[in-house]
């Protein structure tokens, strides 16, 4: 049995001893979720804020919906009836977000036919149906759905992709009601009835605004909508190389090569697609060279990026409808060179299931990511829970982000984890894969690294902070306002200057760290002066940017006092003040 960790406001204790190589165990029966139902999407969210992710399954064929409370140690309780979510409907797409900023996650359930539902979470005690009063009224087929703050007003909006109809954007009015504005802002999708299957939100160009990506079936062409800052969207599918004519199903976003930009993976009928972001907003199809297509004849639906083995590189899991193409589920392990190997058989996740939705979470808080699958009845069941039994040879870190204003769950935030000169980037989203949603907790594998230099958080409201992390194999809650603020509040990493944050600690004795985000390559220097303007130290270094460094300023054999430093690069300079105390 794995060791449970106790949640504290700041961190979670070190995980216990696990077994062997990359191996998963099917816990569906013992967890009590292995029902024979027709599942579609799956939503992982912590509905009661107890620090454990719970699971909602969208069930088709006019059936009762299912919500399972996580009791810890892979024990779950069906609380659907007691919480008021056992609605009879033909459900497809569940996505959770806090629509009124009260600190509890609410739930939208998109329907395959009939009325979709908007459920309000009342203090984690129960859910109430606010569909009629909310204004989110949809009676046509919903496929993808995702929450994001498209206009940066502090309230989350809902984007809905529909099959055989135009898409909808419900703007949050801030009073638990919504107004549909899709046509007004150019976000309705295809001019004719679309074939939308999956969708997700990501800031693909890192300009601070969240963009929309959609897959389409039947070679209709995938769609990328760029958020143009002025609260309108433009179709950039063709100019970015993302408008592939495939039979698209699900979509996932992740930074596979750790360059700070998010790449795109889509599941398709027959062969899947991996699009590499070149950092300028142009994507290259590397499906063949990366070995991530799946076998000819596959039909993958649910998909996500996650670090299955905690080595610091994002891997890919595909939930295949094996009854269609006779292809089992696949687990593509990232080798670190943009090439992947399918190790599903080795990891015991090559299931033959009629799969649809999928999601991940660290359900047992042991430092590795587990898998939940949904689909139609099959030889492996329809609702499947897979525990990751990874050994402890690789280290990890996890972050739960909280904001004091606006959306408390920081949807749309980018988290960058710096370790030994390597940057990992993740984007917090609410609705992804195929009709599903992953955990809001941001998980980073660290491989053999034994420390984290720092974490930079690009909050969804465009403010930016650095957090210093004291130890690894822990889970931290990062609260907005408790980090080290950086001076320029902009995510646009193409801006031609550098940003200097406040040094920490300050005052200091011997050593202090100065976070510097360089936006371009070039020679740089730092000079230290005393109060009389006498140069005390100079250091030169090269930046192959853009990149963020955490300069370790070490001084000794100087008196206590106030000192000035000057950082210079490419005709730009910035002056700061530090306090040295022996």
C-alpha cells in the first residue's frame, strides 16, 4: 500500500516507497468505480477543497451522472445522489471552474442531445441547477468545452464547440449570469455548420491572452483562433500550420522540448498529429519523426501530456476505441530528443477498451500521476482507474496555485519551473483532451535533479512573480502576492529588453539571488558599486536567450551597508539596490 500524505497549507510530505519501473495497476474494482455504463468525458476536480481530486463521469444514454468523492488511498465514494448531480441526461462534456469566484468549483455538463446543465457548487456541500437563470442554455450537441477569461475581467467565460452548428462563447457578467457573444467577437467557428470534436485553450504565442484550438472531423480542417488583445479572435490556422485536414478528435497542449512554448497533439481517426511550436507561433508537423502517430487504423479519442516517469519530459497517453481499429491504448515516452517510444505494454496500460474521455491526477498524493479513463463497456470495463506505481528513482515537485482576486484557481496561468538550467512550462486549463478535464495541480518531474532553482508564475491577470522553492518531493501552494514580484507585468517574451526582479533575501549576508528574465541573446554584465560609486565587483556572462536566470550574487570582505548594482545587455541597463548585513 502506498503511503498517504497529509495536506498542509504550504506543502505535502515526501512520498513513500513504490515499486519497480513504469508500471500502472488497475484499481477500478477496489476503488468501486468499475460500473458497466456508457461513459463519455471525465472531469477531475476537487469539489470540496480537501486537497484530493474527485472524479465526475459524464454518462450517455439518458443515464444518471456520476460523481465520486476521493477518500484517499484509492478509495472512492459515489456521492452523486447526495450532492444532487445524479441528473438523468445524455451527457458528453463535463468541465469545472469557479464561475462566481467563491472558492468552490462549479460544473458545466455539455449534452450530446437535449439540454446541457450548469450546476452551482454550494460550499462543497451540494450542487444546484442554475441552467435557466445562468443564461447558459444549449439544446444542441456539445462536444468540446473549456473555461477561460477571454477578456481578462476576472470572471471565467465558457467556450462551447458544437457538432453541426456554430460555436458559442458565453461571457460571464459577474453575477452568475452569462451573455452569448461568440458572433460579436469572431469566435463562432466555421462559417458553415462545423464538425467540432475536441477543443482546448492555450496561450500558444505567450502574449498573455488565451487562444482557442479546435479539432474537426471528416477532414474539415483544425482551427486555431488567436486572441487579438482587443477582445476579438482571428483564424490563424493556415498561417500557423495548425489547420491540418485530418479526422480530428481530441487535443492536448504541452512543451515537449522545454523551450517555453506549447506544442499541440491531436488524436485522429487513423493517425495522430504532433505539431511542434517553433517559438514564433509557427508549427511543424513532426508526427512521423517523433513516432507518435499510433498504428494505421487506430482511433484515439482522449489524450493528454503528462510526465509518466518523472524524468522531466512530457509523455503522451492515448485512449483508443479499440473496438473500432483493433489498436490498444498507447503510452508514448519522451526520449528528450523529440522522439517517443510506445511503452504501453511495459507499463501495463495497453488496454483494449472502448475508450473516449481521459484525464490524469495524483489521486493518492504520492508524487506520480495516475490515469482515469471513460468509455463504453469493454473487456476492460467502461470506467477505469490506473494507479501509477513508479519507483522513487526520479524526483518531482507539485504546485497548487491560488489567487486572492479574480478566479481563485488561476485558470490561464503559466507556470515555469527552473532546474539546473532547464525550464519546464505548463499552462493551467479547464477543459482539454476529448470532452474531459485534468487536475489543476501542476506536476513537474525532476529526474535526478535534487533541487529547484525557482518557479516563475505568469498569473492570468498578467502579473508575474518568482517563488523560491526550499526542497523537492513536496507539493506547494503558491499564493498570488506571496512571491517576489517582477517589475514588468507582461507575458510577451519577445519584448526587446530584460526584466529584473527583487533580490532575495534582502537584506542578505553573503549571498542573494537576483531573478533576471532576458528577452534576447547577447553579452550581459553585472556591476556592484558602494555608496561612493566605487566599483566593487564585475561579472560578465553570455545569454543565449530568451531565458530567465537566477543570478547568485556572492560578496564577502566588504562592510555592511547599501550597495547599488547595474545590469547591462545590448544597450539596455537597469539599476537596483541591495542591503548587505554581516
